[in-house]
């Protein structure tokens, strides 16, 4: 049995949709005060209202652009003032436009790196004063299998950003240890989000068939991994990453899947 996160102050960046919304739901269901940090006010409010009424705990929206320092700093201060500090940061917000290198404008590269990688640095930096004050804290990054483990045409910038998060993680783990704070990463495989619904039933079935556990991941599968890293029981784990992908990266060929 894990110690409860009841009443803890948890930030989930990108919590208005997709995986972030799943993470926010899991923490709220366990009684946490969840701050959803994202740009879109309406989507953020809809998500936080739904999570508060359906899951218990409290969820509220704080407008934030994770690629902008002033915005991130102000978000962390707002959360700390409202919830009495910051216990857990789930740095999850991300963007994944698909453009091949030959067609990619340098500005798109910069934008993706700023949203996915620089944001991890900015969010951690903004939370440090609150972790220092409390003498403890938890950070969970949402990385990906794409980049650190696999490649996909059109996602060179995305893959670089997701690998970069894991590079950041190692040194951050050392620096955050002086504040009693751990930092770890979840590396999702193909997770079923609103964005994937547009790809159509046939495409989704084909994707599921290539995964040993024969289903796409649920957003709450990532939430549960984040909850574990945020738990008291995970207090001796830092600088680590866990793949949550239903075994997707294991098969060495399509034939291997057919042998199951
Ligand atoms: P999603 O459904 O598109 O949601 C993205 C979330 O991030 C939204 O809440 C969005 O809200 C927010 N966001 C985007 N840019 C932002 C910015 N500059 N500042 C603040 N918030 C921002 O994405 P997802 O599929 O759930 O992905 C979430 C994370 O999981 C990403 O880091 C992604 O790389 C990772 N991941 C996803 C999958 C997958 O299968 N879905 C697999 C591996 C890894 P606003 O636009 O309103 O700001």
C-alpha cells in the first residue's frame, strides 16, 4: 500500500488534454490539489471542472506557456500561493508537429525544442525555491520512446527533445538532491489520446496489433507511473526512466509479433 498523496500540491503541465489530463485525473482521484498549467483557458477550465467533479480532490487551471520563463515563474508562484507550496511537478506539456528534415524551417525546430526541452529546465527551475523551502519534492518528466529508443520520419526535432529531457534528467537529479527532491521520467509508447482519434479505426487497430499487449496505452497508464515516482515509497529512486508501452519496443521484427 502506497502512502496517499491527499492534499499534496501537484502541477501537471499540459494537463488540459491527453496524457496530462490522465495524470491529473489519477492524482486528483488520490485526493491531491492539482494545478493544470496550459495555454488554452477554456480547455484548461473544462478539464479542471470535469476532474474536480468526477475524481474528488481539487483541480484548477493556471494559464502558462511552458516555453516562456516569466510565464512559468508566475505559474509556479500562483500554485504555491494557492496550494501552500509545490510537492510534485509533472512536466508533461509537449508538441509534436510532424515535418521531415528536408522541409523543416529552423523556427519549427526551435519551437519544438522550447516547448518540450527548455520547458523542463524552466519548470524545474521555477519550482526549486518551493522544494528548497519544503526540503523535499518530486519531479516527473514525460519523455517518450521516440528519440531515446526509436525513430519516426518527421520527428527528428521531437526525438531530439525527448532524448534531451533524459540528458537533463541525470544532472538535474544530482542538483535537486540537495533539496531532498527526486526527478524521474516516464517514456510512453503509443497512448490513446484525443489527437489519435482522428487517425481512424483501421489505423488504430493496426497500431494495437504491433504491440505485444495488443492495445494502445491509456492516458491513466502514464498517470499511474507518475504517481509511483511521486510516492513516498519511491523516495530512493532518482535520475531514472521507465518505459510504459505495452512491450512495443521489444519485438525485433513484425514476424516476432506473429509468433506470439
Ligand atoms: P496533447 O493531447 O496534444 O496535449 C498537449 C498538452 O500540452 C495540452 O494540454 C496543451 O495545452 C499543452 N501544451 C502544449 N504546448 C504548450 C505550451 N507551450 N505551454 C503550456 N502547455 C502547452 O499531447 P499528448 O499526446 O497528451 O502528449 C503529452 C506529452 O506526452 C508530450 O510531452 C508528448 O511528447 C508525450 N508523449 C505522448 C505520446 C502519445 O502517444 N500521445 C507518446 C509519447 C510521449 P495548450 O495547447 O492549451 O497549451
